[in-house]
């Protein structure tokens, strides 16, 4: 007769990944995986995959680079940052860019918690705004950051 042992709390996916012989498989189950962006072929002739945090970063890049209506079956998907092309590079436009980014990421990327979005004029280009986005991964608490250039009109 075998003796039962107390079960205790279930291990988190991160704890399982740390103990796993295949931590990439655990990260993929925690944060997902998909084709790398941009799509590319590896040295072995196979399509490259984005796994874990890279999958999240690639998804953010896709969301920010997509205009609503471009994705079949998801008419509201994307930040639509192209619409700011002829707007002035000023605080009012910067606020609208930040709102577009926040709305798109909150709607399409549940694996992150936005911490801040800062948009300012690019000091090296009067026709570009720089949006710096800070987030935390919901599953692990790991911090992430991305900066995206948004073409705009002059101030």
C-alpha cells in the first residue's frame, strides 16, 4: 500500500519551467509561441518560431504596425498609427498616439499589463514621434519595453 503525500499548492508555470528538462516548452505553454516576425527561415530550412517573451514582443510589433480593417475577421485589430501621418508633432497628437497604443494593446494582448506609454517628438527628426511603451508580463512579472517610431507632420 502506497502512502499519500500532501499535494500542496500547484506549481506555477514559471516554477515548472525552472525544473523542466525542456524550459522552452514550458515557456511556450506559459506565454505562447508563433511564427517569428518578420517571418524567416532558419539554417535548418524550417520556419523560425518565436517562443515565450519573444512571442509577446513580436505580437506587440504586429499590433502596433497594423491598421484596423487590415486583419481579416478582426476589423478592430491594430493601433492604426498611420492615421497620424498628417497631424502635427505636438503634445495633442502625442496624447492621441498614446491612447491609440493603449487601446490596441489592452484589446489584443492579454499577456501584458501596461505600465506607461510616453510619446515625444524625435529630436533627430521633426516628422517623427517616438512612443516608448513599458509593460509587465502578467504570467511572470518580467518587465518589457519597446520604442516605436510614428511618422507625423511637422509641429
